[in-house]
């Protein structure tokens, strides 16, 4: 078979399988003179499609407020490869509004044929309430390919890992831990899981079993509102508790994932413990429950203040509340724009700010060049004046 034919054959992923397809692709790349000019683009699309239809094959109740949705392909295309710790974005319609949300994958990439997302119902949640309370087996959605950089990178990270998880922030760590156990990895993992009460702990039975059966995995629970006679660690994920659990921090890489309030506490704790910045990895955090509590929010603007948003080069004008990300406001008014992480990290939704001012939390990773030329990330941009943007 000619090399170019080998290369073209990888695109029938449903029949040859991802592993075989990737091997054939590697062989095809061995001789660039034989390659079809479009082979790389088609290969990337075959392995990581922008959108993939999926079906809910199973629902697992983890806690009273949390469920795991097991997703399988709804069409002929197989699932994509991903790295433990990455997320997918689910695209759906809720109450007539086309929207999306990003959720970390909680299953390991070694499980072929399905992926899990674990969703906690948030008190003011729009999509989370729908996914937890209304979605049923057989429902279909579209999801994105895998995204994010919250995974172990052997070239840069050490083999001693400390996971700082808060609430539903446990989900990417479950994928990492499950993967390490299945492939018999030599990574050493210390999970410190902060939760308000013991009833809120997700995956606790499995984590306890894994920790007892695997010498490379240690699990510690920290409760801020413990029950009577609780003998475990109490309080928050502060420097004292982290140090008492971890001990010597030298040579360890710290990962953190959880609510926005946890990040400030943990970052301060790790700085106190003299953990080098290069040894700290943070998962992007989405919009906080109350943006007015974020550091730097203008005190003279209440979250319920309403401003006018004009879309450049159109006649569209919208009323947008200060306390809601612009992306949410656009979607509520039937305006869809490309997006992925909804946490200000990926830049897929970037738009030009023509007039006015917005507030973006410090966690939003806007490139310096974008800031210089007036670009914003609507998923984490809050209006603090009347605005005009160009989509």
C-alpha cells in the first residue's frame, strides 16, 4: 500500500479504531513527499472534532446534589482521545436558550467507548439544575473535543503530585487517579479534598477503596463543618492543614481545582509554604456565584445595575445586567458565539471592545496583545458601563 493511501485510510476511524489509525498516521508522516496536503487537517478533525453528538447511556447518583452522566457516541464517529484532567464543553438548549458549559471528564481515557462528566447542582445554576434534575437516559447533546491544560506533563512536572480539591473540583483528579491505577503508573498522588460536610463528598467510597488498595495514592478529607465526633482534619485548605498532611513539600507539584474562593486561600497557603510558582497548576475557574465579591469589583456598581450593549455593525441593542457575564447575556437574547471553556482561558469567544468598560477577574488569561488592541473574553467580562462590542 502506498504511504499516501495509508495516510488517507486513517480517516475511517470507526472501522480501524483510534489506536490503529494513529499508528498508520505516524507511518504516513514518515515520508512527507507522499502526503496529501489536507491530511493533517483531516487527521486533527478525525481525532478531535469540534463537535460530536453524544447520548446519555447511564446516570449515576453520587450525592443528593451530584450526578455522573455517562456519554457515548450518538452517531458513527467514535470518541476522541484525551488526557486525564481535560474537560469537554456540552452544548444544549435550556428553557429555549442555546448555551453551553464546560465540565471536567471524571472517567479515565483508558475506558474506550464512553466518557463521564460529573455535575453538581448549584443553587443559582441554570445548566447544572437541568443536567442534574431533568436529563434522562437516552437524551442527546453535542460536546466539544477535549480542552484545557490541567494534566500531568512529564516533561515539566515532578512525579510527586499533591491534588487540592474543593467540592466538585474533585472531577479532574478522579480521572487522573483512575488512570494512574489502571496503567500502573509510578506517579505518587496525595489528594487533599476539602468539603463543607461529609454529605457533600463526591466519590468518597471509591476514593477510600482506591487509597486502601494502592500504595501510590493517599487521600485526606478536610471538613469545614464536621459532624460530632469527627476525628479527621477540620477547617479549610490553608497552609497549616496542607503542611500537616503533606509534610515536606520539596519536589512536589501542586494542582488545585475548586470554587473561586478556594483559589485565593490555596494560593496564599502555597506561597506561605514557599512552593515555587512553576510547581503550581490551577484549573480555570468559571464565573463566581457573586461577582461583586471578587477582588477589584467597583464598589459603586451593584450587580443588578443594567447597561446597554450595542453590537457593532448591526442594529442590535441589548439590556445587560452588571452581575452577569456578557456571554450569558448574549445567549439569553438569542445571540450565539463560539466558546469553549467559559472560564476566560481559551480565548475562543474573544470579541473587540469598541466602547465602554468591562470588569474581568484577575484569573482571566487575556493575552497582552489582546489587551493592547481592546479584545475581551465575553465569558468572563462583566459590563460596568454602556458598551459596544464587535463579535
